[in-house]
C-alpha cells in the first residue's frame, strides 16, 4: 500500500496542490488504510467509505472529515480509476433517488423465481438487509435454523453481527441444503467451488425484476433499502435498525426515515395508556 501512497503523492506534486495540502492528503490516506489494514481494495464499498468519513466527522470535526473525504475521493480516482459516488462530507450523492419495493412487489418478485438457490439468496438478502458481500460470504455454520439466527461477517474488519432468521424460511433452507449439500460456503459458485459471484447475483435480480413486470429501476441494493424502510414502518427504532444494518454512524441509518410511510391510525397516544 505504501507504494500506492507514494505514487499518489507524486501525482499531487505534479498537480496544483501546495505542500500543506499534499501533506494533509497523504496523511489522510495513511490513516484511512491503517484503519482497514490488510483489507482488499475490492471490498471497499461506497457505503463503507461513507460511514468512515461520517464517523470521522463525529470523532474530530466536519472540516477534518471533509478534507479526508476529498483525499479519499481523489485517491480512488487517480490510483484505482474509480469514481466514488460520495460527497466530501461522506454523504452518498444519489441518496434521494433510491427505489423502494413495496411488500406486494417483493412477494411478486420472489414467487416468480424458479431456481431454488437464486430464490433463497435474494430472500435472505431482503430478510436480513444484507449487503451483497455479506450474502456471498455466508458459511454453512452461520445459518442456524434451530436458534433462528444468522451470523453475518460485516464489511468492516473485526465486526460481525447476529441477526434473527425468520422461522418461515426453515423449509426453504432445508430444501436448499438437501439439494445442493453445501460444505463450507453456503452459496458456492459453479460446481460447488468458491463463492457465488456478486455479478451473477446482480444478473439474477435483474432477470427476476424483469420477469415480475415491476416497472422500477431497482438494483440489488434495493432489497436492503426496502428491508430498512419496511422495518421503520413496522415501528422499529432507528438505533435498533442501525445495529441490524451494521452502520457505524446513525446518520447513515437516518437516511431511510423520509422513505418510511407512517400509518397514523397505528400510532397510540401516551394518554390512552393513562386512561386504559
């Protein structure tokens, strides 16, 4: 990683950056990668980077976080030729254009999938609000149908969470186990080797979406977004949702609040408890 930072430094020197900015950007990248030591570049999702910058703003100051955000965005652009859809503040640029699938749309989507592996994979992503990397990295021992739990290895190092596995999924999971007999990775790749690819899951979702006739420009991440919004509509607290999604910063979770439709008839006044 050091050689990449040195290369980044040389690029900055050739650009219109003063020595103070170069030193600040260089240090910001060092600290960033030290935080995610030995972490593969292909696992740096935009959400992960966004949370890091937002968390830095809380721990230090918005000014320091914004400067770090600029450094990271520039580094990924110049070194990895990757345009991050993130603002320097850490917020995702397209936050306000997220599609949410309704419960009836999801029911139509899942019921139309014939392939057992594809069906279970997409349902688990929605059922627990998983990221694609979390889904494909699931191992056989992570799925506990007796305790109704699922252990999820998060994108962030040394951070895992235990989530509730719906008992309604037990028959589908057992059917899958009997048919595919996974040994280590729960969703292995072709021929039972390695991991199922993220690209294949994307294609599976798009195919299912098209065949369902749902006229929305949804992506695979829409399942995670829909899960979060539906939980808020069910009355879950924002803090509890933060833990379920594995967010380090509450600001990342609060993004879903405007999308949740509140049923006023279900809201109970504290006064009703006093007189009941």
